[in-house]
């Protein structure tokens, strides 16, 4: 699974990101006879065999998206998804098969990274043990693409072009089509927050102090905290972008009432201890 850590004041949440409208076939037999094995990617009738046992594609998400795209005939309207198999279940010859949407037609470093990361998070997971991949928006170049200068330019355009269709056309003509591609791709995904995906931020600080920032575990957790803080800044920028273009906030999930109650209990407990 792909997770986006975000620190929002007193809490840190891990937003789980996935494709929308996924179809999954459970407990499929590993069948080498038909050329479909565990951790495979199949486009139409083409099995991308070069992905097998190749760590390059496992670590380079953009390259994975590119090789999938190269095997797609976008003019074939009947082709609407790719097949991706997971690793095998523990001690068995069975795996799950996911039917996933095609990557966007246009190449884009950010959307290609996120699409490939989502595919890899499925392809490299054991069905009963999902692989967690954290998304650091700063590292993939989000801050440079959705910058303050870009948002200020957008506000100027908005004041001159109120019609949303004309505004989008003007944004593209000004050379900012990549930003619209990122926004539209992120809006096409599914976002969820489970009960185990939010914690009180002060708990992270306490663990970091206990471990020592100089230890390997302390540095790792400190990097996670910095990523979560940076991701929230990117989220705010993305929300501003979405509001300017589409006149609405991002349709990302908020904590449920039960989650909010649990969180309030945690926060009150921390304050009482302090």
C-alpha cells in the first residue's frame, strides 16, 4: 500500500492511497504454463517478462510506469486495465490478481512515480502482508512544480479568466499543463484513513527522544516526522490549486466521528499527564 504521512497540528496521519475501482481475483494458482507468475505485469496479452526478478523496476517506480506505457496501445478502446499479480501466499502456490487502470497517456515525473509506486506496492506484496511504501511529495519534486510562484500566477489568471474552461486552457498555454496532470491524477485516486493510521504527534517526539536522534532508528523516525510535516505543506498547496481551478476543496477523507472521539481521548490523556 502507498501511504502519505501528514502532520496536522497535534496529530500525524497516514493517508492510504490506492487506485479507484480495483477488481481483485483471490487465490489464483501460479501458472507458469500460461506465462503468468507471481509479481507479474500483463498488458493486454503481453507479459512484461523483463520485470521478473529485476530489482531496477522494483526500486525505480518511474521506469516501471514507462515500460508499462510502452506496451499499451492507447488507441485500443477495449483495453481499459492491466493485470498485476502479487507475490505468493506464504507456503503456497497461490497469489492474487489485480486489475488496475492504465497509466496516464502523457509522461509526467510525478504521476509516473506515484503510478509506479502503487503498482509496485501491489506487485511486491504478499496478499496477507501488504508492502508499505511511504510517499514523500518533496522528494518527487512536488514542491518545485506546485510552488508559491505558480500559485500566485494562478491567482492572477483566475482574476482575469473566471470561466473554468478558459482558465484551464490559459494554464496550459502558459506552460503549466504538467501541474494540471498531477492535480487530475491525484483527484482520480482513492484515499482512506484507518483507525491505526493516526497518532498523537507528541508520541513521535517522545520516541525520538527516547531512541536518540543519533541512532539509526531515531534518524529514521525523525525523517518520517519531517516527511509528514513537509507533506502537509504540499497538501495545503494542492488544496489551494484545486480550489482555484475547480472552485472546490480536495475530496480527501477526514477522520470519522469515532476516530475523532478516540483522538480527543488520546489528546486529553496526554494533556492530563503533562
